[in-house]
């Protein structure tokens, strides 16, 4: 009888260890999958002679909105929140609106149709340091306009796969000498990859005049670059002539 109980106990211990092993393996697989989902989709691509230069000659304001949501920050631009629109070179402006959350694509399309030729939208597209594809987690917080949606973290809800647009290429192929270029960056952690790459862009100091940068420090640990590299990149951009004022977005 004692032998039987001993065998049963050993069996239970064995089963328990096996269950723990299965749980540990499943947890490790889950973590690995989560890391893979938010891994860097491509490497910094800061310069390329093959990028096609614009033939436009008349200078204007260029508002590049990274993390455009439903166009609310573009409306703030029109309301002079990023500087007097009336002071734009030649009295003209152009806006490029980049937003990864596909739920906002119809609204951005409507904005573009309201300002034909002046507003260019990149819906269901993530702003990044290179061209590729990435997973993008949508914040379920409808009351705050899904404000935490990110390619750098998971909200445990809807995740979509979207292309990434190379911001340096976007600038290189849009800007001409004499433009006043406003770069708004609110991309929920991806700024810690983008800014160090932007600092390597040869024309950053001449093709970006002012950058309104929203930082999400709790997401910096997932960056390709170290905090020291990020800080040095910001300092380098400032030294090159890019104004970087303190900025906290008032839009959702």
C-alpha cells in the first residue's frame, strides 16, 4: 500500500512538473510571439540617391503629420497652432498626413477630398525609419480616440499589419529649398527609432525647420537605439538648425 502511495505521489509530481513545463513553454512562446510582433521591421534608411526629387519650384509651408489620427492635428495646423499659416512662403501650404490606424482612413480620405491637391494622406500606414511592414496594436479606448495605438506595444485587442513609410524619403521627395517644413511626430514609441535615423539624414538641417515631438518615455526600451544615442541625435538635429520646442499634443 505504501509503495502504491509512493508511486501515486511520484506520478503526481511528474504530472505537475510536466504541467509546469508546458505552461513555461507556452508562456515563453507567447512572449516570443509578442516580441516578434513588435520587432524592428527594417533598418534605418536615412539617405538614398535613388529617391526622386520633386520638380516643384514655388516654396510653401509643408506640414508633415506623423500620427495624424482623424485629421485633428491638421485642423490645429489650419488654426495656427503650429505657426501662422498666413506667413507661409508664397502664401501656400501642403500637408502630408500619416496614420497607421485603419479606422481613421475614411476620415483622412474625406479631409484630402476637402483640400484636393493640398492634402496627401497615407492611411493605414505607419511612419518609420524605413520601408517595410509592421504589426500595429489598436488601443480600444474609443473615448480618447484610440490614442495609445502603437507598433511598439500591445493593447491585447485588435492588431493589424500595415506598411511603413520611410519618413526621410517622404521629406526628400516633397521638400524644395525655401519651404518652411513643420514635422509633427506623435507615433507612440516609434520616435525612439525614427529620430536617431532622421539625424543621419544628410539634409535634415535644411529640409526640416521645426519639429514638434511628442515623447513616450515608457516605450523607449524597445528602441533599436540606446537612450544615449537618442539624446545625441536630438542634440545633433538642434545643432543642424532644427528647432525642437517642448511639445505635448493637445489633440487626441
